[in-house]
C-alpha cells in the first residue's frame, strides 16, 4: 500500500472486470466476495477504496458484519473509505412523487448499516436517467433550461430530505458529496451551497460536457471551499469525421485531461481528500503510474 502526503489516491472496488473476477460458484449459486475485491484494490497500491452501495440491493451479503469488521481493521492500518450511494434504478428528480420518495428512502437505507465504518464521504447523484435524457435532447436551449429549473427544484427537495435523514443517523451534511453528473454543474453547486453539502468533481463527466459549459479547472475552483472528493478518469468530446464523439471513463492519457494542470490546481486549492479512479483495476493501476510520474 502506498500513502501520499498531498491527497489519497484510491479506486472503486466495483467494476465489471472486478465483479467477474470475484464471482464464485457454490452449490449452483453465484457468490461474490466483495471484501476480496476491496483487499485486492489495496494490494494493488491504493490507500483509499470507494464502496458501491448498489451491492446492498444486488448482493446484500457484500455488507455483512464480517466484511464491515474487516474494513474497520483495514482503516486501523491506514486505509480510508468512501461510499457511492445507490444509482441503479434511483431517480431523485422523478416527476412521479411516489417514485421520488422511494428513491430517497433507497438512498438512505444502506447508510444505516455502513455508518459503522464512518466513510470519509458519501457520494450522491442528485439526478438520474431523466436528467440525462433531457441533457441529450435536441431541443431549444431555453426549453431545456426551463426543464432543468423544474428538475433542480425536485432535486433540492430530495437532497433536503436525504441530508435531514442522514443527520438523524449521525452524518454531517459536509460528508455528503454531490457529484458532477449529467446535470448542470451550476445547479449541483447551488444545491450543495443551499444544504451545506460537499461536492465531488468527476473529471470525466466535466470533460465529456455532461455538466454544461464548464472546464475541470473552473469546476475545481468554483467548488474549492466544499470539495470533498474527486472521481478521476479521462474523457473527451470531439468532432471526428463530421460527427460528435464522446468518450469517458478512459485511463489517464487517453483523453483531454491536462494532468499537470489538474495536479497544480489541487495544490493551489490545498485539496487533501480522496482522488478515486473510476476505472477497471487494470486501467486504474496504469493511471496511478501515470499520475505518479507527475508527483
């Protein structure tokens, strides 16, 4: 395990590659040893691990008492954790109130169990497929802006309820990090300021243009006072052969991220939190080596 003095370099312990490696067959049933994937991530040189709480619903045994006890022991040895709150089947900006309420409850439920670990941050998507669909629509910009105003109001209501419910569990609002996703970054930052949460800058989402007309440097500067975590992966948005091509979740060096400039900004704003590679483990390792050449 490698420790860094400026910030903690980590990786997600859940990718398709990792899941396939972790699957085992026993008595005709598929089993997933999530703790094994977490340990493997640390063994590959990462001092921070981001847990995916979607597994709480897909494979609840991933968050067994034994696994949690093991992760607490790993914390005592210097490993830190954050948790990505559920995104699969979640829609916090649903126009159907029953769906929105169910989504809020589904986001909170894993926290009741995981808070024993006291993760550094709980990363939250304030919107889901509906916002992404609106973002990709070929419609009048003013119409899209109006729609996002409506969705922003719904997202605010959901975040308010999540913040209040997590406070009852003992989670300070600044440990909730709203991620830059396929939703206007200005709206995400506005909601974070209103409810005093943190921000999680996702470099790939920004580079791909998902969060609006804003660059990585500007997003980091605007959120510097409440930056809780960074999701690091490369991406690009280019016109190739007369058509728009968008790629994200690429290893560092495969997209348009200015790595040197990115590190310089982190130093200028004094960021010391977790920087999590949202990549398969192989690409995360390659990206770790890439970034280490600049440190």
